[in-house]
C-alpha cells in the first residue's frame, strides 16, 4: 500500500488475555515471524463524530453489511497547530476501507464544523495528489450527515507488528481502551472510562491476502475465536447503560 492515506484490507478482531498475548508474542520472536513497527508503541487518540441521534453508533452495533465512521486521530498529544488525521472508515462485509487526510487539528475541527478547507491546505510538500479527492469525499460525508459533531474521545495503547515477509500483513494489540464524553480534544491526556477489563487486549489481524497458517494453527490450538467488538460501539453502549443517552431522544 504505497499511499498510507488509503487502505483496503480485511480486519479480524480477537479478545486475548495477557497469557495468550504473551504466548503469541513469544511465537513472533522465537520463529522470527513478525517485526515490531518502528512506530508500533503508541497511544492512539480519536475524536468520534456522530449525528444528534447517534446514527453512526447505532448502525455500528447492528452489524449491518455496510457501515461507516468518521473520526479525527493522532498518535500523540496534539496542539491545535499540530497535524492530525481526518479519517473516514467504511466497512462492507469483512473488508475495511479507510480514506484520510493529514491537516492541522484546528483546520480539521473547523472543517468538520462546516468550514471549507483552506485553499493552500494541499500545497504542502508532503501532500499527495489523492488528498484533494479524499477531501471531497469527506466533505460529501459531512454534508450528508447534517448534524455531525464530536461526541466521544476514545483512546488506547497500541503495539503494532508487521510480517517479516509481508509488510501488508499486520497484527496490533490494543489495551487500556477508554473513552470520555467531555474534553473532546486531542490536546490533553488520554484518560477516561475503561471499556475492557484489565489483563485483556483486543488483537486485530489486518490482511490483504489469507491468514498465515501458523497464526490459524495458534488460534485454533488455543481456542481463540473471532470477537465482534467496535470500540466506538462499546462506548455508545456504555453511555446508554449509564443513562448519558436517553433512548427516547434517539
């Protein structure tokens, strides 16, 4: 995937406890199968956008054939002048499609609030020709969902690996998955309510081709099965449970 702002791949999730995760990491190391991503240890920070009726969250947990989400993402604490990703994530059946642009946080927040992108936004040396097209897609998405606004800050600590013989094959482990409904900015520390219990992580297997036989065997031997888990969907369910969202208002 030459353009890192465009992704198309299958993503499969599993819930692992610490013992299972350690055994798999040992397999990575002992068999020399996976390489730690140079940027693989990061705290991922997201601001999720949704409509007044939480339409995107509700679709996410209904397990439809097609669903989509919009978020602003960074991999560290970011000021308003720091560049961040504006990312549109779509899933059709098992395939995930991601389209994103990399712009200053202030421009991102203003854009999602309804302002046009600055005329010179894509004149930067690191801008890609596809950025303009992605910006048009994001604008269309924003304008279709007329009441989009930030609703949840969601973060997690991620370890990322890629295949030694196939860099398009990736495995990530997400722990300390937490969210908050106030302080919806990437400028502050990533604290919030935990969504999975300590001692567990969500493993995501990201692939374009089939899963390697060695990983299939490990998962089968350990009886680790696919887990349907949406981080944003889980935050939405927790908000409902706590009464922060009134069903009658949806």
